[in-house]
């Protein structure tokens, strides 16, 4: 029975150092009977699964895609409809596009980055007041939405309550895994929501400033980059989680 859950971003978090990924994979494989793995990404499901096939990622138990708006568990199965139903009220991607049409500096991302639950733009080096202005336009249009801005470039408009952190919590509840046994890892602003649910957090050394500045009792700042930092964080958090989850006398 799996008693813990790793929810990790992919690009810049697990990917970026192939040798470190192999070491991280080996650590996880040795504990795969106890740790479920979910990848949480801004990418689509096909893109995530393509990386699993081509980039050396372990086969996951679930994928959280399109910045937390979709959950597939198992990855090749149907979406968790309860999650979709809970976030899609008072939301319209078409109305978002109308509200933000011709906004200065906003450039729609390619069609394969869009979905009926995510509207994505490029907006380079946006100032905080620009983000607030965009948020106000969405709210004033009567849309129950939120703005996620990351890497000084990527702006996503999502249904309110739909983000990687909330999706990770929904998945943990779906599998009856306590939040205290959930480990999350990321490197950019669209991962920030992963660190707001009380999970055991890992911020890799190559993280973007908007995430790297995040602090807290449940946040571990790794000294290594990419998968090396994820492995460092896993080793940091695992002994505490295992002591709480495993029968007396069991370790590693």
C-alpha cells in the first residue's frame, strides 16, 4: 500500500540533469511500493507522456496537467471528473479571451497550450501592477478565475481554485494519503501553489526568483539543481514521513 505521494514539476525540476535524474529514479524505485508519483506541469497530458517515453522519467501513477486544471489517475485513463466539475463553475475560456482582447503586450500562446480550462499568454517582464490590472479585468467580466504568472513570461488564466497545489490535494484525498505525507517539488512561479497546502516542499537550487524567495517550516531549499535537488529534498523529508507511516522497526 502506498502511504506517501511525490508531486513534482518536470521542466527545470526533474529534467535538466540526466545523471541526477537517474540517481533520483533509483532512490524512488527502491521505495516505489510506498511512494506514488505524480507529475504536475503546465504541459498537456500527451506532452508529459512523451517526456516519460523519451526523457527517462519514471512511469507515474498520475499526471496533473495544464497548470492543475486536469488530473489523470492513471495517466492513460479518464480525467478525474469530480475535480473538473469542482473548478469549472462560473468559468468560460471564451469570456476570458474577450475580456483580455487587445490587452497591451499579451500574446496568445500556441493552440496546443490552450484548453477549455486554461487560457495562456506570453507577457514578458510584467510589472505587478500589470498583473493586477489583468486580474481586475477578469473579475470585472464576471469570470470566476485566477492569474498565474511565471518565469517572467508565461501568464495563465485558470478557474478559481484550479492550480497545482489544489490538484495535488485532491489527488492525495482521492488516494487517502495524508497531506503530511505529500512531498512536492518545483522551480517556478506556477509551482508556488504546491507550497501553500502544508505539504513537504522542495525548491531546487535553479528555481526562478518568484519561487526561490518562498520560505516556511515545510519548505526545503536544495543546494543541488534539477533532479539532484529533488533527491536531496526527498532524503531530507523521507525519514520523518516513513517513521509516521511505517510499522515499528521498518526503515529506508
